[in-house]
C-alpha cells in the first residue's frame, strides 16, 4: 500500500484529518439548513475558509522547532501592539471595538492571541530551569504575559476571548509543573473576587447574561430569549431529530444566531441526540490525536505547545456546548469547525496546524533530543 500511495500523502495525519474533514462537511450541511436550504451565504464560505486555512496549516508544518522558538516573543509583542492599536483606531461592530480594518481584511488580533499565549508560555517554560519551577520566577513573569493581553481584550469588551486566553495560559502553567497549591489559592481568590468583579467589572449586558444564565425563565422574551429558544430547539430534536433541513426553530427565526453561536442547537433539532453524540465523538477523536502528539513530543517546548493548543480547542467546544444547553452564560464562543465565521476557523486551524507541525517534529527528531 505504501508503494501505491505517494509518500507526501501517506505521511499526513489522517487519524485527525479524516474526522476533521467530516466535521467541517457536516457543519456545512447544518449551515445549508440554517440558510433555509441554500449554500449562500454560510455554507460555501465555510468550506472555502476551511480549505484556505487547511493550506495554511500545512505550510505551518514546514516551520522548524528553533525558528518557532525564536519567533515566540516577537510574535507576542506584535500582537500586543495590535491590541493597543485596536483601542486607538479599531472600528466598532456589534457594540464592541475588536477589529482593525486593513482594507482587504478585517483583522481581530485578540483571536490570534489565543494560540500566541500558548506559544509564548511554552517558550518561557522551556527555557526555565526545572529548579525554578517552584519559585516566583515561574509564576510572576508568566502571570504578566497573560494579564496584559487579557486586560486589553477586556477593554474591547470581549469577556469570552479574555477567558479563553486566561484558560490557555493557566493550562500551560499547570502542565509546566507549577505547585498545585498556587492554583487552589488562585481559585479561592477568584471565588472571593467574583462578586466584586460582577458588580464593578462587568458591563450591564454582561451582568444580564450572568443573571439570565441563573434564571432564564425570568425573562423568556428578553435577556433569556437566546437560552430558552436554544433549549427548545435541542429538546424538540429528540433522539433522531426532525430531519435534514426540517428544523422549525431556525427556519422560522425563533432561534437567534443559528449559524454561529447556536449552530449546535440548529444541528440537534434536525439530527437529534444521536447527531449531537456523533459531533462530540468527532471532537474527542481530534483532541485525542492532539494529546497523543503532546505525549510523543521529545522536548518540553513541544509538549507544552501541543497540550496548550488542545486546551484552546477544548475551551471553545466545552463553553459553546455548555452555553447552548443553558449550563453557562452566553459569552459569544462559536463552535469550532461548525460555526460560520472566519476568526474562529482561523484560530482553530492555527491550533490544528501547530499540532501537525509538532507531529512532524516528533517524526523527525531522535529520541535523545530532550530538553
């Protein structure tokens, strides 16, 4: 079989690519239905973006380990400058100031910061002597690297992206071997600070999202409308669903954002519980492959980099699924590879490309290369 299939094709990570292609294709079918049975304006652009970013992911596999390590800090610095530029000259859309208009494309630097924070922290901890892991030198610089972009993103305001940056950064810190007691202390501190942050740190609409999450039925036609309609759509799908292109909640415009944040609800109404379980299983296969890449990595930098990228994708999936089922506040986190949107596709394909890159390092590096 190896003699029949060309080597460049045979060595691709098909254990991940086949489930990923199936997921994106299924997402295009859901978007086709969300548009009322039309490829435009969602499904076609969804597939086109995937193909473009898949090429980008393949190009990323050509980067060498030392080049990526060298680029970590400069890339982080450039993105910080872009986040500052967003505050100064960024344009406002949907009540938030998150984008830079570059003429040919509208760039959202905060999306790029999600994988970038993983990269810079992997670089930091790979260069930190193991003896310092238990000292403040392992905590304070990393905390500053995380806090600065989180603060800039919160100013936009974009709570969901800020939480994604913090989650990815905290995951790398944990995997780097920082003492567990520090994370427990931070958790207790967060619980104590939560009421203060709620009343003085969140905007009015963000406060309404939290109170609506706790009691969506208190305002079913107002702040609780999104969650209420999402749960109706998921529940009405039953075990087998209503059938492809037969969803009433999305077709009759009861379900808000059926092609972006609530695409899982659109899918569940038409494909039922079995469709939902199939989607979750595919995510599990992709992330299982990503974790296997991290386990097989031959050095600390590659392990932390791969693990952090898996954590970023997991955050997207977990928060979106919890959000559409009413288990978390609505924070505007799209579902990877299924929701319509270029920024989400770009970020998650960067994660995929990074994992493919580390997988290539693993296949080429000798076992003796440890750091």
